[in-house]
C-alpha cells in the first residue's frame, strides 16, 4: 500500500476557502474581518488530527516516512509527472481535468450558481493580511 496525499500552500488555501465559501453568501464579509475572528486555526493540520506542536512532532515521527508521495496542488502538473515516474505509470494514468480556477477566471460560479470573485494571489495581499494568514496556519506550514 502506498500513502499519497496532495497538499496546498496553507495561506493560499485559506484565501481560496474564504472567496469560495464565505464571500459569496456574506458580501459584507471581508477577508481581514473573517481572519480576525480567529476561528480557523491550522485547518490542514487538523485534517490529520494535529492540534498542537506535540501532535505534529508525533505525526512526523510516526507517519511522515510512510507517505510514498506528496503532491503539491499549486504544482499539480509537475506532481503528476513525478508521481507517474515514481510508480512506473504511464502519463495517461495521471491525466486530470482542472474544474475550477477562480484565481483568474471572471464570471465563475459556485456549485449553487452564486458568482465568485477572483481569488487574489498571496503576493497581492497587504502585509497585515499575510501576517494574519501566517499566524493561523503556523502548524500547516511545516
């Protein structure tokens, strides 16, 4: 058995989450106000059952070497080619279709038809917003 996972840059994941799930239903919400609620701590780490540094240390010690491959979603094309090479697969075995790219496409809609605003890249966010994102994703960035 090979454990494989796909990870995403944690701060960009939080920005995308906001623009896909929060902003379309609460137009009054801003990313900065949402981050100030401090309700979304370490969401990637929590998916692995990690709530603090001790949990993270234990996970890394016990499981990190069990993953045969870790793909990066923001480098999905490269990750799929590398995974095919590692497992001896044909490139056709890792062909995929990108379903949504709200970072660049204006006029995109959600599953319920609500319009999506383009998701800003991290480089386009103010320093204070980046600092807040870094704080709430500290464990996710390991």
